[in-house]
């Protein structure tokens, strides 16, 4: 990636301006703007880390990098209270269903940042028998942050890109996404045999 | 060593011996458990510390290499037990003699499918229950179709299996319960802020008292040992930085030492000094992070900001020389990659000036705090016998009075020339484990003070061939990482790639002792106990 592109932080905004060149609905457009302004300035992360990248995430919270400046410091231990999930570290076969469940438990609107080489593609462990080749195989990803591990500055950049993405969402009348979340979930179903078993368990509990 | 050999040969005429780094005893499986009992209980042998247990696949035979050491007499021995039955391999378990063997044998079962007779809990350790095949066998089918990424949750077992040997020699599979239907089981992890990663405890409680903990590992098992077998020696180095990323320098130092030992390379003095300095800086930064996160677990969030302030200084020093804040890739075979930065000496001196004041500050904020003391004193007490049996080295072992510092017991590098104290405390509770680490920061500073003005001039790396081939043989090397003795076992068959690499991580033993230490305590104390053990989960799972 050329260095100049790192400085190009406004491309998402310029894209939206292009889209809105013909004007937006006065009421709905303004409401969208207001909602997105609120959302993008207080995105709360889920405390979720499997390896090295998690330690850099701790550094991000400490005094030098201080993510409280951006309103991200409210790291939640429960997915029910978090807005986005920073997948920091390798995801392995045994962890994959857990990640999927955590993602399902996040309240809407929810976002995912794949942080570090392992979460993007498997990284240095790509050839292993037990490593998922990128968390994108399990849950839909919004922002990729490369690095092994990414520096806290890179993480700040990644989360800022996420808030830029949130700013251009449309609350009313569809979401600006290439792939809808439901499409992804349908393409990656949880195997039926166990879903059935789960249903039976639930029925058993109901009895 | 001759004495030990004679002694064993007299008792076990069927044993054969091989000279090497340490004496190697070959013993058939039928006699293995008796020999193990003798090794542990005979007062002339007294091997009470099981250092490593390495599963092996020699293509015709499957087997295990054991490394023992005696904490009282200081000598070491290795034992090789093998079976030529690949369909249904079975060996006798020694988990009744050394507690640490419990997890180790489960790991070998997971990797090689070797069943350990009389082991109380023969389940898989790292891989899913429905995993097909044994990945570290040389004939393992690694195609993704055999084991695709499954998104369904695996079934949770309340029962396990044990293989019991009958008097007539027949082995019978028997079911054992882990949790009875009336047990109240609380699931902690894998996604839990206090487990420091993705570790899972299934905890049965009686009110608030912990009755039993069932440990679930493998949520970050990356199969590093198998990956190493497919790579050249130079290429295996970077994995060590990612095992226990808070002891990255020491781990890599260990693998380099092991390869250098096998090749007979003499490392230049300058590189040796810089390596030790980096190790000690890493130890300080690791203990600082421990203090921060542990205090945060107990609710004292402020401490995290204070300790990370000093840690960032150390990371700056690393960054100037190694170019990274973590995963440094600094040591290499024969020495170090790059020379130190021009500011290195000045920066370290600055750090040494700051540290005593900083430690004083931590003591004022946290160590003397009455709430902190109440939560730590007398919580999770482990005896010296238990830490040896569970092989929990490092600060945890030393807090229970076991002098297990590899820098003192088996000095490597230039540690034998340095003046520093090994901190041991007799209490064995959480407070002692915390205090040992605080004192170790001071000792590491002392080492740095001795070295910072005495870095000799010279080469930073010995001449090493471009393609590294190790002669046939096997080697074992240990260093003192931040969390305990980190060991590397390499077996070479004379190729450019290792036949087997085993990383003997300290954190696995730390996790293994949690069920013992927390049993009978309150569930809230599990957080304190886990916090003071300070395990790094990727180091447990590898």
C-alpha cells in the first residue's frame, strides 16, 4: 500500500457525497445523519482477545494511546452491551463456534474488525491443521487491520475507519453494504444435525 | 551419572542405556511403571520433578521421551518407552506418580493416539471431541475435508474414560463421571475477561465453594509443533515469539540455544550479553503487565495505567533496537539479528533510574492496601511438594519455596557470571506470588545495572551456514522465561527440517494446577488464583 493512501482518510465520505449529489430526503436524511453521528462517536468494543493482539489492545486502553479520546474505552465483557467486536488473535477450529455465538449475541447494529494477520488470513499459522484461515470464514468482517500484531496506532486507524463507515450508513431504507449480513449467515449455516439437537434440548428444558 | 546407571542396571536388567547429553534409559513398557516408581521413590535416585514428556512418532514405533530431574540431588535422566503397535498403541501412565503427567499424557493421546493405561481421564486435550485422526502422526491426513471448520458447538461431556489393566493383563475401557447429574456446574470461559485469554473452566460449586474444576484447553491451539516439522530451522524461530508473547525474547533465546548446542556454534560474547539484557528487559515488562492486569482483575484498575506507563518505556527500548513492540524476531541462530541502537545504553540507564521510584509507587498504591492484602493473603495456598509434583516452575514455584530458577540451577549464557538473588518465599499463597514478581523486577534491574556499562565490543553473530542441517540426535534445552522454565526438545534425523520439535511451556503446568489450588476455595478467589498464576493461554495451547 503506497504511503500516500494512508493519508487518504476521506474517501468514504467523498463516496457518500457523490451518492448524495442528487440530494437526500430532508427528513430521513437528517435523521440518518443524527443517528449516525451518535452511533459513530460512541462505539463500544467487546473485550475479546485470543492472543498477542489482545495485549496491544490493552496498550491501546492505557495512557499513551488512550482510546478514551475517541469514546471507545468502554470495553464490555458481555457481547449484549457491545457494538463491535475486535477479533484480536488467531481463531482456531475449537474457537470458531464460540466466535460465531459471540457475534450472534451482539446487539444490532454490530460490526467486526479483524485485527492482525491471524484474524485476516491465518497469518503465520495458515498451514496448520487447526487454524481457521481468517475470521471472515465464520463471521462477516467490516474492517481489516493488518500487522503481527498491529501497532496501537494501526488499531486506532482501523476503528476510525469503522466509525467512518458507520457515519455513512442508512438507518432508514436499507444499509450501504455490498453483502448483506443475512446473505453471509445463509452462506455459512451452522450444521443442521446439531441445530436439531439444540432444538430437542430446548424442548426438553421446556418440558 | 555412572552410579545412577549401575543402580538402575542392577534393579532392571532388561534396561539398555545410551550416553548423551543426559543418560538415556530404554525400557520395555511392561517394566516401565515399576521403573518410574523406583525413579521417584528410591532415595539414591529421587527424581521428583518431571521436566518434560515428549510424544514421538518414529514411523515404525510410537513412543514417549521422558525427562526427569531431581530437585534435591540435581541430576537428570531421560527415559524412552516405545510401542510398535500403531493400530492400538498403549503405554502405562505415570500420572499417579507425577501430577503434571496428567495433562502431558492427555496431550500425547491427543497428538498421537497413544492410550495411557490407568490414566484417570483419557479425553482429548486440545482438539474437538469429534476430531478425526491424530495430527502429529507422520501419516496424518491433513486435508481440510477430513476436518472442516465446524460451526456447531461440540457436545459437553460429563463422563470420561479410563483404561484399566486387569490382573490377567487385559485392558478394559471403563467410564468415569466428571460431574454427577446433581452437581451445579458453572461454566467460566472461554470468553471471560478474567481468564486472560480463551481458557475454559467448568466449575462445580457447592454454594460459593468450588468442588471441582474441569479444565478445557485448545481454544487457541495452533499446532505450532506440527508446523515446525515442515519448516527449516531458521523458519521455526518466529513461532517462539508467538507462544508466550510476554517472554518472546527468552523463548527465542531457548530455541536458538538448543540449535546452537546441536550444531556446536560458539556465540560471540557481545551477542550473549545483549541477549541476557533483552531477556531481563522482557522479564521486567512481563511482570509489569502481570501487576497491571492482576490488579485490574481485583478491581484496582488504576494500577494498570501506572504499570503500563513503565512498560511503554521498555517497549520503546525494544522498538529502537528490534523495530517492533512485540514479536521482535531479534535472536537468531549464532547470535542476534542487528546491533543495538545507539540510544540503547542511555535508555536502559534512564529506565534503571525510574524503576525504583516506580516500584515504591506501586507499593503505596496497591501492595499495602488493606483490601488487596485481604484478597491475597492465604488465598490459593500450594505446598512445595505440590508445585514440584505439578512442575509449576517460575515465580509460582518460588513463591512456594521451590528454588527452581533455571538461571541458577542450569546456568546458560552468561548468567553464571552475574550477581543476582533467587527470590523464594515460603508462604505459597497469592500474596507471595505477587511479591516474588515485584522482587524479581528489582533483581532484573540489578542484572541490567551490571551489564549496561559492560557490553563488550565484537561481532554480534557467529558464522553460520546458509542452510542449517542438524546432525542426527536429540537435544533438550531450558531457559528461565518470565513464567517459568521454558524447554525446547529437538530431534533431528540429519535433515534440513527437524523430525520433532516440542515446546515445553511453563503455562501448561500453571493451568494444570488451577483445579488443585482452587479446590475448596471460594469462586471469587478463582479470579485471584488465576491472576497470580499469570498464564498466557497461547503458551498453554501452542
